[in-house]
């Protein structure tokens, strides 16, 4: 199922999901979404058998601010380790 809804309210999403035929809802095994709790609540209420899967795009967007800091620290760490190695082996 795919839809563009008028807003991001949990009730709007839940009403949309509950409006689908029971036979169709029973076949839904996984629901991909961002990490907004309103979506998770709507899915839990309307499709309790479905597993929630967070898509990679939203995970990457959420953790991107930390990535730069992490990569900087890793570069410093490895640069330091390389300098120690070079000093110990007189390279």
C-alpha cells in the first residue's frame, strides 16, 4: 500500500490503514516507514501482525550529524596509531 495523506497525524494514518479490506490487511507482513512514533502507533493499532521496518534513508538522515564527528575521531585515532607505528619502526 502506498498513499499520500493530507497530514502526518496518527489518527489519519490509522483510519487509512483500517479502511483497507480485512483480507488485504491480513497479508501485510512488514511496514516500512520513518521513525515517527505516530506511524508506529497507527501500524500497531491497525496492523498488529506486521513488523515495522525503518528504511535506510531515514536512519542515515537521523545519524548523519554524528557521522562527521565519528569519522573525524576515527581519522585522529588512526593517524595517531600510524604515527606511533612509524616512530616504533623508524619509518
